[in-house]
């Protein structure tokens, strides 16, 4: 080993293909806890101590060499030079990976066996001069060969006996030819503590190292033999225990035949106490005790035991007597409802009536409410608010897409994995006999070969029957009469008739723009400011800016999209706040941040909905109808075009059967009353009539567009433009009568949103105007008509003048024909 002032060693390592290593004289030291790294061994080390981090950083500056040594005591947090073994390994750092929490993962490869000679003091990390130990050996030495052969035999036996080591370890060991590397490979794979292995590093001669390794192997093989004997004894003990269990079961069977009384086990005693504590009705108690007797006598290993236990646990976990005390203070209940929801006067009034009846009579069974309205108007949240106002537990059951009757009534216990239905599961979750159960989306149930869930709900929602509700799983009667059931639906017409007959429907209309403004400012904005952490920054949106979001970025009956747009706005504001804070220019201050109208388009970009300038202009063959959908009211333009071609009626726009029939009825009326309508007699002869309803990807149906199609057809055939500032709705008959329609409130609201202030409605809906929100009716001209002839003077400007000209033209044509035929002579 050559040595000079800068280098203490420059030798060849077989693991690096004979590359020469130039190791510095002084090396930083990396203390290891319960880890020993041998030469020729690659090992990852997790480092977190400050001194060790500095040692690694310094080593990276010194050709990546570092001295690794094991701590004498692993529990010392900051070891000194005296707390580590003086013998260790010179290693080279191969890779450094930074981890979270200021940790480093360092991959090192052991190169040389070495010893600390002179420690370096007054450093923030451990450092010392080290001496590399090059083990001297004579491969021809018979004693060394004997040691190598014995170690090889014992290591093969050790790998075979140790189940934790794969067989490939032995193959790798056999392929190593260098005695030194063979030694360190075997030592690294022995399951022995690091302090015992340290003795190998502290020997200078290879023969002494093999002797120490042989002693470790012999000791470990003896331990493995003892463990194998213990495993055998434990296995025998298990077989004896199983045999004893079988014998005990046989004795128990014999005792049953002799009618000997069995003592109750701890499980049986616990189940019996749960049954007694449930305080169930007498008939139910008898049925449950019969099941308990079966459970007591059944074998714990049989499938029936688990089924009976689950059944009894379900029965005892149901509420039988426990109930919450209702809040009967009307003012308190009203304040809670007003706090949670803006407006919604009708449902709030109904809840106050319910509480009044409850306060006077002591019970209010038979109250099944159905909240019907478009999405996003607050039906589900109103159910939660009702429960909170009454002081009752609240459980929500989603019925959307439900198609199996067993989801309501449960499965019979003959099926594997049977469970009670959603109603009993909700009662179990509530823990009281008088919760508020919300049956959400009751209009979206379906049916298939497994049954009709809406039929199963008939018993649940019938006040005359639900006090004896029977679940298939329980097979006993359960009283649901004290439960306040509330259902929700978007379209009440989709609810089966018998089910709808059992419910009191409360219509929740679409929100007006003013309503949305109040809801946004009082409920949505405070909630989102808290959720996004913007409350300390005093962010607010002025009313004009909020109204711009409502009218130009959303078009809906409820407020869900409005909440999404406000959330999008606040996210962008939060990003700006964080960006400014990271630059040190933004701090929490008392100054308010008010979002104005000009800020809205900066944050939310181009508005989605803008009223077109020509949408209210008079046009030929185009009429504006009004439609009611599951998401609220909307305008429905109808376009009619008449062109040369075969005599046929073409209908496009994805129209339903009812709407197609309305178009046919409109055409029949116009053709049969052409004279009184000012339409040419042969307007449809050799002509193709095309009726189109825009937004063709959206399905449309219903009879209420009949008046719209008729007026558009009259306009197209007569050439008279229809007023663009008027909308209409109503079903038409072959005699021109206009029949009543539904959804008047939503349709009038849709017209007002479009800036249309004159609306034609059926005479039969005149009585419904009293139910329309007064804010909608403000500045609107509602014109009831019961025949199409009444609509013509309103829908067409100067209709009377145009009609007179049409009559005179018809008389003139008739006179010319008579002169040509010689029947009359001109004067």
C-alpha cells in the first residue's frame, strides 16, 4: 500500500472492475444505528441528524468518500467519536436523494476495511484520520482452505434452514471466487445483531475473520434447529386443541339428547341483555326470543349461527321507544327556517301548521310532504332545515335510479348476505322513532323484473298502513307512524299516481333574479368566503356585479350554477392574494375588497348569456313560445318556412309525439279557416311546410306549443310579421280553442328574463295568476285568450287593417272571375 502526504492508499477493488481509488487522508464519519456496512456491500442509509447531514455534505466535496461505523449504543442522539466503533468501512457515496422533512437517502458502497487513528476535534461533524486495512492471506494455506470449506458448508445449511432467505442467496455465494468478498457476503446475510458481526471487522487477518464468521454461523444454525423443534411442538399442540374441541362438541350433543340444561355463554348473556334493554312490544319480544332460542342452541361454527346473530343485532339496534323531544315554539322554528333559507314562504308556512297541530293534539301522523321543484331551489337542504327546526334526527335516502323492491323492503333471510331495506336502515341510523326521513328524487325510480320500488313505498307513505310496516328481513311489524316523511321531486307528473295520491305536494317555484341576489349575498358568499379562507381579507361583491353574474353567466331555476360561478371568482381572487403575499406586497388589512361590475369579466371572462339585439324584432314565420322543463321555464322559438315542393309537413327539432300532433292540429286549423285568417286558399298547394324548433339536440314534447305553431304558420302563409316582443303558451284544438297548460309561474319568469313583457295565456289559466309571484307580474301584460281569433289582433301589428285588405283582395279576385265568365258585366 503506497502512502504519501495526500494519499494513504491507492488500491484496486474488484467490485469496480479494477479501478484505482484515491482516498483522502482525512474522512468525515457517518455514525450508523443498528446497521453494519461491510466492504463490497451497497446499502441505502436514511439520514436526519444535523451532524450527519453535514458529514455527507462535506464528503461530497472530498471525492464522495466517507467513513461509516456503527454506534456502540444505538439510542444516543448525537454520538461523539468515543460512542462509535473504531473499526469500520471506507465507503463511497453513489447517490443522494432529498426527502421531505429535511431527510436524505444516501446510497453508499463499502470499499475498504479501515480503522480510526487520529480524531479531528472542534468540528460540527465527526472527522478523523483513518488507516485502511488490507487483509493479508495465503490462499495455499491448508488451514484457511479448511475454514473456507467449512464456512461454505455451514452457510449452505443456514440458507436452507432459514425460511426468510431465498435459495438464490446460496447460488450467488457459490459464484463468488475472491475469499474476502465471499466472507463479507456471508456475514451480511446472517441474521445476527450488528455487535456480534462487528468482531469480523476488528480482525486484521482473513483467517481470523473466517474463524469468527464460522462461530456466528454455527450459533445461528443451532438457534434455527431449536426454532424448528418449537414449531413442531406448537403444531402438535394445535392438533390436540382441535381434537379436544371435537370431543367437547360431541359431549355437548350428548348432553342435549339427555335434556341437560346448558349454561349461557358470555355472548348469549350479552345478547339477552340487549334484547331486554330494547323494550320492544310484546308480540315482537316473543318472536325475538324464539330466534334467540335457536341462536343459543346453534353451533358457533355453523352458517346459521352467524345469520341469527346478525338478525338479533339488527333487531336490538333498532329504536323501539327512544324519541327526541319536538321543539314546539313557533317563533324559534320560524327563525331557524328563515336563517337557513330565503323566501320559500309556502313550505315554511306548512311546517308551522304541522307544529301547531302537533302542539294542540300531541300527535301529527299522516303528514307526508312532497317538495316539487326544479334542481337547485333548495328542496333537500329544506328537509335538513325542517329537521333542525323541529329538533329531530335527519336521515336522507336517495331513490334516484332505484329499481329493486328489496331496496325498500329488504331481502328475506334465506338469501346469503341478506340485509334490511333502506327504511329500516334509516331508522337504525337515526336511533329514534320520530326522525325526519327525506326520500330524495322520488320521481326518478324505475322498475324491472325485480319489482317496483314505488309500489313498496305505498305502505311506507300511507298513514293508515305504516304503523305496521313489514320488512322482509325483520318479518315483524315496525311502527313508522311517528316519522315525518318528506319526499322531493323535479317533475311531480313522473311520480306514479297512487304514490302521488298519498302525498301533499308543495311546489317550490324557480327563483327570481332578486331572490338569487339575496340568496347569494346572505348565504352563498359568506359560506364560500369561509371555505376559501378569504374572510380575513374582507372580500365582497356589490349588488350590480352579482346581478351581472346572475343574468349573464347563469340561466337556471335554482342557484347551483350561480354558486359555481361565485366559487370560480373566489378561487381566482384567492390565487391573486397568495401571489401577492408570496411577493411580500399583500397583507391582511382593514380595507375592504369590493368586486365591481368591471371586475367580473376580468375574472370570469366572456359572459355566456347575452340577450341578442334582434331577438325582440318582428319577423315573418317566427313566434316565441314558452316551455316548462324539469329545470324551470324557458323560451321556445318556433320557425315556419313554406317552399315549393311536394305537399307535406316536415317537423324537426327532436319533437315528441304530442308536440308533432299539435303541429298537425295547427296546420289543419289554418287550412280549414284560411278565409277568416287572411291566408291564401291554396297556400299549401304544391308547397312543403317545414316547422322547426331550434336547439335540436334537446328533446321537446308537450301540447302547450300549439298556439305558437299556429300563429307562426299564419305569419308564414300570410306574409305578416309576428310581434317579437310577445310570447305565448297554450294547447290548440281543431276548432281553434286554447286549452289550459301547467307551469305558468316558470313560463312567465322565462318571458320576463328575455325582456318580453306581453304574454298570451289560455283563459283557463286566468285563475292561476293569483298564485304567481307578484314580482314576476310587475310591469307585465298578461292577456288571457280562449280562442286563436282573440290572439290575432294582439300577435300581429295592424291586424285589422291587414285583414280588411285581405278581404277586399279576395272580393276583387272573385269579381274578375265572374266578369271573365260573362256572368256579370262591368259598369
